[in-house]
């Protein structure tokens, strides 16, 4: 069987390549450049270089159809929001050349729009945080008097399609009206595009991974986030397999079953520390960052998705509980943030562990059923590749941040106000250079 996997620099792409390669599949890995994380795996049978789906979606779409027609690929697996969107939009043409299991464009667009998703979830009886939907900076004025703090601020879409390609966006925090207004002044995509202002739910992140066959739930998997970067909430760097709460399974069926979902998805929740209630945060309609955890625990989603795409019966086994998966370099980032930035700068709740406890937990390099996401004795090259890429990127990252701060200082002088009129944590959360299109393609959450 020949499988084409996109987005080779993504960690879940590596999980897919290892999973299917170990089962004997011939796996081709695509990226914008020949070298990538997943392509460095010994289980990669071939490398494919394609036009950037972020900067030139049309060229990527044309290349994809031509490549699939030439190579006689049995199954294609997109990994990011951007490549999944491209294949959903051209699904009929893609299916003429290969098999795939992805939702309709309408369903994918629905779950990608957080505002529409949360409205529908509330109608289905799925708990959601108290949310205000606003359209750019002007929309904030109409809701500002009704906002209760602290809040989480996020664009309605994690990836925003613009005239120059795709723009990556992130999550922000605010503890007061002044901080909220400052966020919308200083963050261009919040000022220009629709966004959400949500009450902040403090508690652990809970993920439910699902596989659907045209609206029918085939299997699910539960995971609990133990550490994330940024530490207040973001990409998980240490996580653990857990049972799926019956309520969350019911929510998945209500929400995704009703739109005839086809393929994989991840439903992300926060569990309130005070009440124990679950609140839906978002749904990712593609493979998730912590995919390797499910594979290590015995539920091989890449294999199951292949079987679904090929029209074969899907037999999902039970998975092991208490299995942990650690993304080592991501965990190093988490540690540095905790050691060198204040809790307020990181918007951490009072319940966050101390720095000494954070260091002690980081130093636990072994334990019962602890697996490493990238590090592998059987397949060592991807970790070497990741480590080299991280070291090479440091000078450029530092220079870019210095340039961003200098530019912000100059803008502040031109506008006639101080550079940092808001507390440290707002400056640190918002005074960061936006991800370039190339960098945004390297980030998959969860």
C-alpha cells in the first residue's frame, strides 16, 4: 500500500509515518522543502516537495492533483488545517485518483469557525464558556461593559485565509478592561478579523480523539494534559491516556454526528477546577499534535483511518490507561518559560506549581509507561533533525524578536505614548512578532 502524508514538519506526520511504515506501507512524505521531520524517519519511503499551501494555495492544489494522478497513491492523509482545507475543497477531484477519509468542506469549515461551533454546541446542550463574539476592534466597544474578567481572547479561526495566504493566530489573556483594549490595539489580526472574548476556565485540559464514519462514531480516546507550552494553555508537552467520560462521548455524537462527520477529529475541553464541569473549547478537524500518545497506548488512529478510507471494516481495540507521552524539546521550552518568566507574565493561575516543583517534575526522565514522542531508539534520526533545526533557528528567532520590539518602540514614539502602558503579562503575551507563514506551518496543537 502506498500512502502520501502531507506536512512533513509536523509531529503528527511523523507519528503517521512511523505507524504505517511499521505495518509495511510505503509512505511518501510531502513538505515545502525536501528535508523535514517526518522525512528523516527510516520509515519514509520517499520525499515530495510541493508549492507552499500557506503562501500559494492554488499552486498547491494543482500540484496535488497532478502528483496523485502520476504516482498511483492508495491513500492520502492531510495533517494540518491548511492542507485538510485544500483537500476538502477539491475532494471530488482528489477521489478520482486516491482514497481519503475527510469531512465535507461545509463540515470542516463549520468546526474551524469557533464562533459557529460554540453556538451550535450550546444549542446541542454541550457546555461552553460564556462567550462574546466580536468583529474586529470596533466590535469590542459593543460588549466591553458586559465582559467579566479574567478572559481568554482568540480569533474565531486558528488559521485565517488572507489575500497573501494563510495567517496563523494564537490565544491571549486579559485581566481588565484596559488590558483587553490594549490587546485589540496591539494585535493586528484581532483588530481586523472576528474573534471571541471568553471567560477563563481554570483547570486541566481534556482531549477526546474520535473517528467517525459519516456521522457514526467508530471509536474514541481520552487524554489529559499534564504540561503545556505556553504553561497557561497551548500545545501539550506531557500528556496521559485516560478513559473517555460518558458525557464527552455523548457530546461528540451530538455535535459531530449531527453534521455527518467523516474521519478523525479532536474535541478539546477544559475541566473547571471548582465544579468539575467540562467546557468545550474547540474542535480540530484533523490529526492532533499528541497523536503519538494514542498509538503508544494501543489505538492506532493512522491505521484505522487508512482502513476507513479504503472501505474496510474498522476494528478498534481497547487502549491502555495511564500511558504518558512526552515531547522533550517542547518540555524544555515549558521549563525555560517557567524558570525565567514570572507567573504573572505567563498568565498562570494561583494553582500553578512552583518553579522548584516544575524543575523536579521535568527531571523525571523515566517512569511506568512513559514514552517519548520524537525520541526513539528504533528511529533516532527525527530527534537529531528536530534538535538541529531548533539550534539553527535560535539566532534568527532572537533577531526577529529584537526587530519586533524596536519596531514597536518606534511606533509608540510616533503615536506619542509609552511603550508599555499595561502590566507585564499583557506586554509579554502580545508584544511578540507574529508567526511567519513558514513558521505557522510548523505548529500543530494538542
